[in-house]
C-alpha cells in the first residue's frame, strides 16, 4: 500500500512539472489578426513579439529548472505550484510570432 501511494505521489509530481519552452506547442493565431498592417508595422510587431517570447521563454526555463530541483529535493514541483509556470504565455507568444511571420511572407515583405 505504501509503495502505491509513493508511486502515485511521484507520478503526480512529475506530471505537473513545467515544460521547457521548446516542448510547448504554439497556439493557432489567425493571420487575419495582422493582415491590416504594413510591412514596416509587421516588422516592428515581430521584433516586439520575439522579445516577449524570449522573456517568457527565459521565465519558463527557470520554472522548469526550479521544478526539477524541487522534485529532486522535496518531491514537489515548486515553481509550478507557486505560479511560475508560463506555458500558456509561451504558447500564445509562439503563435503570434508564427502568424506575423506568415503574414510577412504572404505580403511579400522583406
């Protein structure tokens, strides 16, 4: 019985750990959200969103590292437990970057 409880606790702890940013799938953002912008506006928006993606990816990496350490030391993914997981923000930012890049290609911007 003890073994089953320990196995269940370990499984729950590991499954709730923060993912690394490269393992997060982007949200599907429609190109129409950016189709009314000029090429210059799209370039500025792309730079802004790439900077945002880099920032939230850094936070997500820190959360994943914190979770790994927390699970190893105390058996609890501390970062995910206390709100450090930024998976949703990374997914949205990746989706925006993809949509902006697709819009730039479809408009023939350089």
